[in-house]
């Protein structure tokens, strides 16, 4: 059986007619079952799905990697267009979220409309993923990811309140994974739990299977030298066959990954489609 991973929304796009925005949305097909991992930040997910020939009205579920707007803003458009769907998310994804500026003022960066009643069915539709959860046969989310490395943090000034008094530890951050004949494939939203924490946990959840591919946002854009060096050390040890650093990975981290992993680094932009064999 084949599992295909198709990038609908990313900061960049590879094909004519596709739109791009700061955000991520990935469409996954496994036989007759289809899921959407994140929704981008606006309705362009619907436009791009149409351009790429994917029928979102046949989705079985939506998975949210975390609550930030650039992954969840398209949700209301998807629900409006496709009808009610199961939404697999950690409950913290629906909490208000803020990014704090240097003056201590918070900017709202959470799921748009969750607190203002714009998504009235959200509680009814959502399936809590605090624990590892199977979404469709053989495709899982990690649920809350244990923080075991001493060198990783959430990667930004994230808070739960506009006054920036309660840090947001981003417990909602989760990754999607599935096993293939070549090893485990891991899809990251923003990896606010830390990309290495995420991979260590997936490795544990799969009973130590090798990691075949890691794709998505690695949120290394504000990583200091020590974090970058130690992250690279772990990547060398895990030695994945494919790396698709995208979205919030950060330019210098992407350069470093390309310099070290060469052809193993692949584009993961709007229009990218990769098929794996289970
Ligand atoms: Fe993001
Ligand atoms: Fe994020």
C-alpha cells in the first residue's frame, strides 16, 4: 500500500497557479483514507487543493500540529467547504496564544475564532490527542511530546496571555508519523517541542525503528550555535534518508542541513508530492 504526502500550503510554492503564505498544510492519502495535517493560515488551502486535484470534501479527518494561526487559520474555511470533520488536536491548541514583543506586549497568534464563537462546533468535533493516537490505520500523532534534551526550547517568546506573564510551553505541539518499508516518516508542524525531542519520542513510540524521512517546520530560526550544533549531532546519529526542512526551520538551519546532508535534503514546498510504500 502507498501513502502519499502532498504539500498544499507552505511559505513557498513550486507550481504555477499555487498560492503561498507563511504557514503549513499537508494532505495525506493512504488508500481510500485522506487526512489533512494543518490548514495553513487562510483559505488558500482550498484553492491549492483544487489546483493540485485533491478533493478535500472527501477528507476523513483534520489533524492540528498545534494552535498557532499559521497552522489553524484555514480550519474554518475547510469546515465550511467540507462539512463537519473530526479534528485531532491537543486541548491546549484551542487556548488563546500570544507572541510577546520587546515591550512586553502580546500579539494574538492562536487559532482564529476559537474564543470568539467563530468555530461553534469545535468542542463537539475535536478528539483530544494528549497521548499518542492512531488517526487512520497506521498513521499516528505523537500527542504531547516529552522534553528530554537540555538544549531545546519552544523557539520563541510564546505566552498564554496578552500581558505576557504566563509562558506557553506549547504542550499542544505534536508530530504525525507512520511506518514504511524503509523506516518511519515524520511530519512536523513547527516542532515547538524541539525537533530532536520529537524524533527521540517517535523513535521510542515505534520501538526503535529507523527514521526514514523528517519533513516540515523545525523552528530553528532563533536557535543559537550550541542548539544548532547539538541538533546537527543528533541528525547525524539518526541519519534519516530524507530531510525536508520547511516553513519555520529558518534560513541558516536550512543551509546547514543542505551543506551536511546534500541530496538527502529535498524541497518541501507547496506542490511537493512524495509517495512512500508501507
Ligand atoms: Fe508555524
Ligand atoms: Fe508555531
